[in-house]
C-alpha cells in the first residue's frame, strides 16, 4: 500500500480468503487520517469482508472522518480535511 491512499479493499478480501482457519479476528481500518485527509472507503471494506465469507469483525476508527467527507459549509465548500488543505 502506498502512502496517501486509503486501504485497498481488494487486498483485504484476498488476505481474508487466504485465512481459511479464521485466525484473523478483526479488520481495523482508519476511516479518515487526520493529518493527511486520506479517506478509506469503509463500505468497500465491508463488501470485501462479506465477499470473502469471513467472520472477522470490522472495526473503524472514524473520529475525524465520521462527517468530514460529506459535510459542506453554507457556501457549498467541503469541510473535509483534504479539501480544507487544498484551499489553504
């Protein structure tokens, strides 16, 4: 995985498919990395876990990302950390 990109759901799916003994108990994902504004597609991660047929728990750290990617100010500008950084 390269820096400055969210998690790759296809890699998660592949790893879970390979875990036939279900040693992996949880998939932990950071939704939005505060200092860079990099956001992961949580729905894609959930679909990957489901597609793998794996019982792993999906755990999401979304403190800074819960509303940031979808929140807009009254003038229509996004308030996500990455959008704010681009405007600065």
